[in-house]
């Protein structure tokens, strides 16, 4: 045996036999893979092949396509057809790049098939409706859910950006009611800041799928004490000296936001601001005043108020026949003003020209309070209610005399004879 293996010719013969055996094995495997006849023709039918569309998706939308799937029949060499079905790299393409919006009947095109395979598409054309995309600017609505920690309140959400652009076909844009997001502030003790994904909704509250730019916004929800915005009232004390008067007082702001517990905030109708003393002031001035915290209010916004007091030289004017009004009269007594006899006053008023020139008698109230007074004559001080920034022209002690008496009996007949007493017996009334 060793002699044979050392013989070169024997080794060559053995190598040749092995090579022939390997060739036979490989050839048999190829025959099994490719079939018994690689030159034989074959037809292959494939159903429900999806149509691949090619178009500008930034400007157009396919609202309908019929049919959406087709049938294809492949014809060619059996090996080539098998390679197509095994690879699955082919497409049935609908090219829309050369058409615009509207209804179209277009031919389909096979893409990715080898040249030696014939492709038949059933049907050859499809009906497609193309809509042009439109852009619409829509405000963002943030729904705040939950309740902050006790004694705190969620403020108005701050959204950046507060509007987004929606791109969709016209028919879909018309359905959109708003774009919404949601933020929870449940048990929050400080401002809640987060990024919120937005969704578009139609008029029935159903979500509508559209392209949004941007799809996410930044939202901050302030968490503060309960608050409300109410009028800010100033108190002006003192008066300019003789010969000068206030023409106008302006303030900025005229409203203030007050913060505090809910019960404190709810019962406030206005806020009493600072007091400004203008005693003996002769010229127009502007003041910047701190607004004090009162009545358990924890915070004010703003904390200052600017006040401008315009003071001008004053004028005087006589007002005649100002009627006296009696209040507090007892219905069981007759009350009458005896002095002045006409129950009307003549007074002199002083103020800024713009105010005094427009003053009318009915703008002044002369009030005489007779509450709890017994019958008789009484000299009383008349209370004058003058318009704002109007004062008496000179020190005047305005008084009036009133007479209070019992009402006269009304039990007389039309001719002056006494009438029958209501308590008289019926018999007494008969002749």
C-alpha cells in the first residue's frame, strides 16, 4: 500500500476520480434547485399586489384610488420567474409626478422586474382622485386637568408657540375645530412646565390625523394663590387752599389683582388703595405710591400705583333754588320747612372751571334729617352733598327751620260736617 501511495501516477489517478465525483454531486444539486428543465417556460399569477404611488406628498394628497391592489401574471423561463417570486423586490408603480389635482385614469407600470420576464397587470389602469394640500394656522388650546395643592390655584397656561400650522387637504381642514393638548396640575405646589403633544379635533370631538408644525409645544401653567382683579380705589384727603381746586385725578392702573385665600378673595368687590393728602397743594403733581396689603391679602399685582392730581385756579358760582329734601320724617306727623319759606337754598360753590361751568342745580343735594325729632320747631343744619372736587365757595353755615305737628283729623264730610264714626252702631245711622 505504501508503494502505491509513493507512486506518482497512482496519486494522479485517485485525484482525478475524486474530482469527477465532486463534479457529479454539484451538478445534481444544481439540477434539483433549478428543476428538471431550466429552459422550460412558465406562467405565474400573483394576486393582491399593492400599488406603489409616486407623487409630491408635500403638496398633494390621494383621497381615493380604485383599485388599490392588482393582479399580475409573470411569463418567462421557469428559473427567471422563480427568482422574481422569491426575491419580492418588484413593484407596480403609479407615477403621479406629471399630474395635478383632480380625477385621473392612469396606467400602471411594472418596476424591478428582469427583462426576460414578461409582466401583465390586471387591470392596466386605475382611477385616482388627487387633492391639493392647504395650510391653516390654528390656535392651541391647553386643557388643565387636576387640582393643585390646598389653597393654590392654576393660572392661565402660557403656550410657546400659541399657534400651529396644519397641512391637509381642503376637505379635512374644514372639519378641524381646534388643536388641543393636556397638562395635569394635580397636587402641584409650583408652576408646571412640560412639553405637550398636540392633537387636532373636529366639531364632534373626534381626533383628525393631520400634519402639524410644530407637533409639540412648550407649556407653563402658573400655580398661585386664588386671585381676582378688582377696581382699585384711592382716598384723597385734604383740600387745596382758597382760590385753587382739583380739576382731575387720574391713576394707573385703575384695577389691581389681589391674591389670598379663596374666602378672602371672593368677598372683595374693590380694593382700598393708599391715601393721598393734598392739603394746601397749589400745583399739579404726580405721585408713585405703594399699595398696602390689607384684609389678609397676601399679594398684589401691581404693588404700586401712579396718581396724577391736576390743580388749577378755582372759580366760584352762585346756585339758586336748591331744593331741600327731608329724610327721617314720622308718618304720623306733618313736617314742613318754614325757613327758608320756599324750602329752597341759595349757595355759592367753588371748583375748577371745567367742573363749575357744567354744574346744575340737580347735581347738588340739600338734606334735612328730622329723625327722632318731637313735635315743634327745630333749627337744623342742612347737609350738602356736592359733586366730587366741588366745595362751598365760602364758609357757610347752611341751616333751615322745620315745624313738626300732628296731622289734622280727616273725618269730615264734603260740606264740612262731621262724618259718622266708623265704630257707630248701625241703629244710630237709621232715621
